[in-house]
C-alpha cells in the first residue's frame, strides 16, 4: 500500500500581542547651566569694573551674576553655556526686526570689503542723512555721532550756544546718556543702581541742570519763573522709557512746546528709544509735536554703534565747520554703521509696524490675562505704547518717577529670575522696557506667557 503523504496542517498564526502603551517618562525641565558664564564673569571682574562694560549688565540689582552671550539670531539669545532665551531686551531697543535681520546683515557684508573706517566722508552717510530728514521732517540737517550719549551731549552744547543761556531743564527719571549735564536724577542704570547723581560731576555743572517732574507742566513753569531768561533747553524723552515705559499725559508735550516758544528756549526730544520704533517719524509723528532738536541712537544703525542729532537748519548752521560750536568724531559716519542704517530705514514698512503692534498687543493681553487669573492684577500696572512695554510691580497709576520708585523691587527680582530660568530674558532692572520685534513668533509668546504665569506666582509667593 502506497504510503500516504500526510499534509501537515499549517498552524494558525499567533494572535498579535497587545501593545502595552508605556507611560511617557516625566518631561525633564531643562536645567539652566551657568558654569562657562561664571568662569567668564570671574575673568572679567579681574580686568573690568564690575566685570561688565555697562553697569546694568552686571545683574547687581537682581542679586545675581550675568550670563555671557555666545550668539543671537531672530528673537533668540544663546549664552556661553548653550542656554537659549526668548529675548525682550533686543540690545535695549534697536533690533526692531530681531537679531541679525537679513537686510541689515547683507548690507554690512557688502560694505565690509570696502573698509571699516575712513576718517573721511562717504556716500552712505549722505544717503542716510537724506533718509533721516525725509522720515523725521524736524531734522532738516543731521550730524552723525557714535552713540546716543554723544548725540544728547552735543545737542545741549548747541542749544546753550544758540540761546546764550547755561541752564538745562530735564525730568526726573529720564535718561539722556551719561554726559555730566544729564547725570542728575537720571533714569536707566543710574536709577537701577540707586545712584542719585555721580561723583566726578563738578558741583557747579550739576547746578546748571534743573529737574522737573515728568507729566507735570506746573513744575516746568515754576522753574522758568525761578530762573527767568536762563534756561537754554527743555530736554525730554517724549515717551519716558528709561524709568520703565511712562506715557505722556494728554497735553503734556503740547504744553512743553508752548512754554519753550514763549520763553525762547529750545525743545529737545530724546528719541534714542522711540525714534523709528514707534513710527517712521518717531514719537514726534505719533503725537504731532515738532521739537527744535532731536537725538537718535542705536536703532539708526540697526544696533551698530551710531547716533545722530539734528534739527532746524538755522540751528544746525551753528555746528562746525559752518559755525563755531565744535563737535567731532573720527568714527562719526562710520561706513558699516551707515550701510546698516540705510538697510534698517528702508525696511520700515507699514506692514512691519502692523506686525509689531499685533505681536505687542497679544503679549500685553496675555500678560494681563495671566495676572487677572492669578489674582494679582490689582498689584501690577502694565504700560505699553507700540512695541515697548513695562510691567510695574506697583498698583499705579504710573505718571512720573516718584510713582515708579514705589514699585516692589524684590517682587520684580523674583519675577525676573522666574522668567530667566524658564528661558525668557528681560532687562535685569525694574526701570527698563521690554522690546518686541517682528522676529517674535506665536511660539515665543506662548513660551513667554507660560513662564510669566509661573514667575508671577514666585514673585508674590513671599507676600
């Protein structure tokens, strides 16, 4: 009998194993490292006062040591230890389009092969001057310098020469750089470090600076009455931004214009912060007030060291070599800064300002909402105009430097550190502004508001 082949029945395939979904490991929050920045700071302190090139950078007022920046791009700073921060300092204002915007970077690269400094005129400074005068009509003529401090100092010298008067009227909390005439009751780092003035400023020179109260026309009138025919210039930040953002009350700037005209003094707008940031024509365009003289700063060069002062042609005719008021600078009109400035001003489109306003408004709304949800809204004041804003740890309202000084510095410091450890960088000083750029994204804002929520809890945890 033939052997029978038995067909082996194929075994059924094994039932698929049920995949057991493993619980995701808890997300580890990235720990902020500081070792390399700490080493750099130790080296810096051995050779530089306070280990920094500008006092606020020391983080002294917030009880910490600074991080050192390795690089920056768009809305982000990266420090020496590789930590990344959403940046709202933006080099204290000039980076309207974020760090290293393409147009500015390209302009610098194109200019670089032609040289870095000439000590002689170049075409770019003519072209930039023409643009400045077109955008800011009150600046019929312009003199380029290397910083906002130099611009303010030179403008005051010009005002004194033109009027034949010695006294300067400024406002408590407004900052116009560190020239001797302006270190009396100044804002910014002077206020942050609690310095009432500065040693090294001669007493007689300090007496030549009179201090009024911002937003208080009566205090201005009183000084003109006390010193009749002696005040050369009223110097003011049209929007105070160096004691935090403090907006002018309706009628304040108009009142200054009227007083200056009546008293035959000059009106100087320091637009180092507001120039080109609030509008193509600066704060004077926004408020419709034309000063006699204007100071511009680092925003004019897209963040490169540059400044300018200018005004009516008859006033600027007194500046050497046309007139006897001497002011000079080897690096003034620097070709790299001028090229960057042209690219910067040519990028100021209505679309750019619309984006800045949308982003800043979204940030303001989110910060207010968080404060309200946490029950802290009545302990805070948030002031904003355009793309600059300040959160004061003070119930407000905030109208002048005395109001600002009532803020809770300890709570601000805790908020600052709460933001920093979550990757959000604001100025390490309660008397400064936050600056929004077109490079800030929705993701940046979400991260910022999330950090703000936790930082506010920590700020008020001790009271």
